[in-house]
C-alpha cells in the first residue's frame, strides 16, 4: 500500500504492507534507486513480516527539501510516528550506510540487520570512484540525464541483469536526478550529532557482497564483519552472478537469503 507520513517537516512517501501484528522490516534503497527497487521483497514478506519501504529525501515521491537532513533520523522518526518500537532493517548500498547508522543510534530497537553490497564509513575514495563521480556530475550539469542514467546502469548492474532491471534503474535514477535538481539551495545530507561508531551496532548482521560489484565495495563488505565488533552475530555471503543491486538482479535468491536470515533472528 502506497502512503505517506509527515515527519521532521518533510512528507516521506512509503510502501507499507500493513501486515497486522507482524514484526516490522524496514527496507532502505540505494542512492541510484528508490523504494520501487524492493518490489519483489515486499511482495514476499507478508504474512510473516510487515514490510516498510520509504523513499528517502530526494528520491522517488519524496522531495529533497531545502535544509540539511539526516536520513537515519528521518527513518527513526517515521517508525516512531507509526508506533513501531522494534524492527529489522535491510539496506542496499547507500541504504546500508543509513541502516548501519540507524542500528548504531538505537541498538536496543534493531532486531536484525541485513546489508546488501553496503556503503559504510571507510569506503575507499579511489581514483576510479572519483572519476565515476566526476563523469556523472559532468553529464548531469550538461543536462544529459539519459547519458548519466546509462552510465549508472553500465557501472552498477552486472552482466546478468535483464532488461526489466536495467529499465527500472533508469526510471528510478532519472527520477532522483529530477527531484534533486528541482530542490532549492541548502539541501543535503548530514549526520546530526556526528558519526556513530560501527561498534555501537549490536544486532545480528548479515553482510552480502556480489560477484560483479565494484572492487571497492567488495573489499568494504569483506572487512565489515570484523568492524562490527559489538554485533551479537555476523554472517558474510557472496552472491554469484549479480552486480551492485542483487535485490533487483537476483530477486528470488536475494529474497530467500533475507527471509532465511530474518527467520533466524526476528520473531
């Protein structure tokens, strides 16, 4: 069910399966997608879980606004407004970084944490990533959103991604460009109160990488379990035949992986 909630001066769009009495699972999208990337997983979560997938500020149906914002605190305010105290979190790429921050801010509330090709503090700023960012900015500044979207598809999706997945990324990425370009001056992400150490995360955590992801993200994922020194349990999985977005590229396999993990830790 598509709906919206006003929190912290902003109306966030979200999909809520509204499964009565079921434990809540929050799904946080990557920065090249929006909540639509979770369609296969949202369809598979009920009746065991209540799936909640918000569009973070500047993505999908949520405007960026004109002031700095903290995505993790936005999600927390959304859950507070819905009366949800305990929850699990699934995060993809940038959504994984938000999920880690959220789990560190309120560790007593997070039952489980699943990170798919996550970003996180400590991601190496290599020449390759800097060149990618520069090329994207150049295309967007020139008004070539088609070219920028094509660059994102070429970079982030693996060779096995089908036409539906590629078209989906183009639609979501183009929407993100349009929403963010329309925002007034002063918008942007911040971390209110400063960074939260990874050692503050206590939830059982699944870290998944993918065979065709960028090497910088694969290295980050491989080292992440050791950095989560406070987690009660950690698991590391390498998803074959996928690029950076396994929930879209390998939806059935990723759904099984997430549901099996939730089944062990969320009751």
